[in-house]
C-alpha cells in the first residue's frame, strides 16, 4: 500500500507511519521538518501545509492508496489539504477525537452521533469543523 501521512513525526501520525512501514507499506510523510524526527524508512517531503502552494508542490503529481491526516487546528488547512488530495487517493482518514461529540456519547455511538455546537470550545470546534471539511471533499462510498 502507498500511504501518505500528513505530519508523521509526532503522536498518532508517527505511530501510523511506523506501523505501516513495519508491515511493508510504502510511506510518504509531508511535514515542515521543524519538530520531531523523521521516521526511518519513510519518504520525506517538506512543506508547511498552511501554505497551499508549498503543499501542492510537495504533493507533486503523485497519488496514494490512502491518506492519514491528524491536523488538530485550523479547519481551513484540513479543508484545503482534503481538496488538494481529492481524487488522488483511494481513502482519506482524518483522525479526529471524541471531543467533537456531544456528551454523553451514546453506547455504540459512531460517526453519526450528535456533534458539538460551534461554541463548545476551540479544540472541539476545530476538530468538528475539520471533520466536516473532509466529508465535503471525501463523501465516501455510495
């Protein structure tokens, strides 16, 4: 599998890259190169993803089987990244958090559970808006 990880030097993104490489996948990471260390064995590209031109250049004309994005801040950045990658990967995984769902989360709740309102706090609102941005660019099957 050809996997693109946006970020890939910290936390979940790094873990995804390491596991994918361990199972023999071809992994490309795109990050600024300013924090963390690159995952040995990954193909590394540099870009500040808040700059759409830099991201576009780093992506080149390549395509992937899957993309993993763990960005937790500005929804605009997630939206722009998803739009740039739409049609260039078979799957898009946006790692959000349970903070986007209204409390209490129902037992067995899934992605269709009710989400927080825009005033629920910056982190939850950003994640909720980012998740919506990905759904607009990647409507999913059917």
